[in-house]
C-alpha cells in the first residue's frame, strides 16, 4: 500500500475483496478468503444502504422467502466460527459440526455477493479481477441468470467446458482469463474498468 494512502470504509472493503479473490483464484487459504470476504460484505452492504442502493441481501431475502435474520446467519455462519470460541462444550461441539461442513465452494457464493454489491455501489464499474470473478462464477452457475441469451455465449467462450473440470483446473482457467484480461487494451480503456489501485 502506498505511503500516505487515505483509508476509508470503501477502500478497506475494496482491498479486502480484491485480496480475497486473489487468494481464492490462487487456491490458497480458504479460511482467510472467508474472513476477508465477510468483512468486505458487511462494509459494502452498509455503504449501499447509505447511498439508498438495494444490497444483494434484500434480493436474497425475496428470492429465498426467508426472514432476514436467517439470511445473515447463513452468510456469517463460518466466519463466526473462525473468530469465536464457544463458551460451553455444547457450543464448541456445534461449532465443530459447522467447521466440518466448510469447504472452498462456500467462498465463491460469498465473493459473488460482495462483487454484486460492489458493482451496485460503483454503477457497474470494477477492477478487472472482479470482472473476471463475476464471469467465472456465472460460467459455473448459468442457472442464476434471468436472461442468459446475450451473456452465456460470451461466458462459455471464455470458460469452455469449465463445469466438467476439477476444481483446481477451474481456478487455473480463471487465472489464465485474468492474465489475458489484464493485457487487453480495449478492456483496460473501457470506462467501466477501474484500476487495481485507486488514486
């Protein structure tokens, strides 16, 4: 980080989210990915609300027809186990059951929520890392798209056959796409593409 760089809640969330995506694509430290993404999600959601922008959690509440507290409990389930130790043996046993259920796929959903809130907050502008993550996620979860006609062919062209690949290969494909995108002068010049480090 540059000396004298002024931190704001937005910049903190952005740093944490970009680091979480980097770690995720590099297939490193899923526990830290969950923690960083969870922190970023809370900040980005609060920033959206301050700007009167509907955050992703509201969409999740509507789509899942669940009380809001259930959605938040699900989003914070693993992160809470990573930072708190139960006071009783029963609580610690319950936490261990939760820890036993954690795997890397839980991170992609949390990262997706973060990126969506970031895009809403920034009027669809984002750094290349977030753009590639969003395409990668959609390639794995095409069923989430309401109108797939225009988007899916592009995603399939960038990530051909990704659903049938082992997890490690899916992530290597993301890293290759990220490298290619970072060298694309048209994408870099697009006004929707933010620099990795904001001035």
